[in-house]
């Protein structure tokens, strides 16, 4: 496939932005050479996609339910708490994973494994809210999930794809975290099953008919605005305009996985999660800033919440995630996209060292893993440690605030900024915490 060449060769900063001076210099040089007749505004439009592609993006691989650290990336071989999972070597000497992750293990050189997340919440609803928003839950306020904060930061009303896309469904809707106090404007666009757009996305009438109807709506709205409804009309028009750009956009083909080779689709795995990871790559390739792919398992509805029969179910869950995770990292790397894409593997907590009689484990928040790759993260390293039986953190405890501040650092967001909610209440992006500097050393 032939790649399109930008009209101007612009260098960009970590957020995909160029400075005005450089733009003017190169614009003038191109005009003098007689290679372009576009104006300033036209040139900005022509370069918008290239600049967006060069900005940082984040893919969150969400292990819904809380995966066991013993059965993933921090096995404790020889401890009575380990269970039946064995350890396998990785591509980095001295680092071992549980044997359910053979493909991911071979990419350890691209991974930074944090083994020392220590958090205060060990109940699903509260833990999900905490790790997904950066704030402890409170009934008085609905904090936005991090993807919505990214959508707010990267909002571009001229762009025809959402900034925040979620692939897959959470196991239990009432535990979900959404845009909260930021409002629906920054909510995720949800794709329940990769490869299938929601049924109400594509227009039921020809595109030209839809455009005529929207034009007629604009006429009625203008009359209402002059009669005193200007704010209401502006709010509605913003939503309608964005929706129309989306449903009429040629970029909708991004959601069509049939355009990918069968061999690549097979490598990701023909599971909901596997195809979701493939879709995530396609979306980031088109400039989407934040994509979440949810793993709940195709086998049953418990997902990673392995209270019961964990020894039975964890191998099935890992068998879906392992090839998808490894292929996603390799695919991004092969396309030159990994250095601009932060890939994060995590759940809301880990699992108890104590094993139940049926092979399950309960909730545990005193030492659980998060794995990060790409976007400047130095791979091939382990950060933090737990004791020989996996009971508590012995080195470099990492908090949720540390994690969220690090996400902001990678995405070029000001973690100390105060934003305003829909009711004009000032809120911090992150409260406290420090960037995990070892990730970038």
C-alpha cells in the first residue's frame, strides 16, 4: 500500500503539535517553489490528520474482574500460595511469567512490569472507580474515567471519529465508570463486538437525503435561536454536527475488520478480545486518542473475577488475551506506531495469596501487577516487588495517583490542571502522586 506524503514535512512535539514559526517558514518555501496554492486554513486542514497521527495515543487492555498476580506476571514458584501455574522464561534473562503467557513472555523486552501496585480498595465497585478515575469513590460526585479526560484534552470538533472508543462490554454495568461530571460530550463511543458497528450508526437514508434533512433542521434551529433559544440550539448543533460527520464519514471503514488479512486476524485470535485489539490498532492508526478493550472471557460471565474455579478458568482467559496482547504489541511495533502508543494491561486489583478449596482466590489489593509498553516506556524491566509468598509489597509501592500522573505524563496532559464540570465545579485532573520515573530511565 502506498503511503500518502504530507504536503509539508513538519516536525511535531510529543503531543503532535507544530509551532507557528516553523509552519510559516515551510509554507513560504513551498509557495515560492510553486508546489502549492492552498491558503493558511486549507493547509491546516490538509495537515490535521498527520499531526493527529503523530500525537500520543493510549490503549487500555482492561482485565475486568481482577486477574491473579500468581497466574499472570508475578508467579511465586515454591510458595504454597502459587497454585498449579508453572513459571516460564521470558525474552529477558531472570524474568519469569506464569506459563499461561507464552507469546507475551517472548516480548518481555517491550514490557515494563509493575509488580507493586498497592491500593486501598478491594471491593469491585470502589476499586474500579478508584483505578479508572484516580480518585476514591464518593456518593457526592461522579469522577470521569481517564478516557474521558483524554477526550476532553484532545477534543477536535472538526475530526470525524470519536476521541475515546470502548470495545467490549463490562461484566456488570452498574460497576462501570463513564464520563461522570464531564457529561455525555466526553463519553466513550461503545462497540460491543469488534467488527460490528452499533445498528443505529449508519444512516437509513441516502447520504444526500440526510444532508438535506440536517439543513432543514438548521433552518428551524436558527428561528428558535433568534427567539431566545441560542444556548439550547448551540448545544444541540454541536452534538448533531459531530454525529453527522461521524455517520457520513469514509473513516467508518476503520471499524470493518474484513479489510485485514485473515492471517493477521487469526494471529490476534478470533475472540471478542482478540478482534477488539485488532480494532484498537486500526483506530489508533486513524488518530483516535484513547481506546479501551475489555476482557471478560468468551467462556462464561465471570471474567477475571475468579472467586470460584480459578484454576479451571484462568487458563481459558489467558489463552484469549495472550495471543491478542502479544500480536497487538508486535503489530504496533512493525508499523512504527508503538513509540507513540501507550499500551496498558491491568485490572482493578489482584487475587489473594490464600487459595480456596475449589481453586479460586478472593480480592486482594496489597500487591498486584500493571504492565506498560510503548510511548517512551523502557521495556525489559521489572518495577517493584512482593515478598516470597506474594503477601505484601517489599519494594517500590505504586499508588493509583502515581499511575494516573504517569498516564498524564505520557499523553502530554497537565496532571495539575483544574478543569470544570458540567455544573462549573473546578476539579483536579490528578490529586497527588508522582510520575513513575523508572519507566522512562
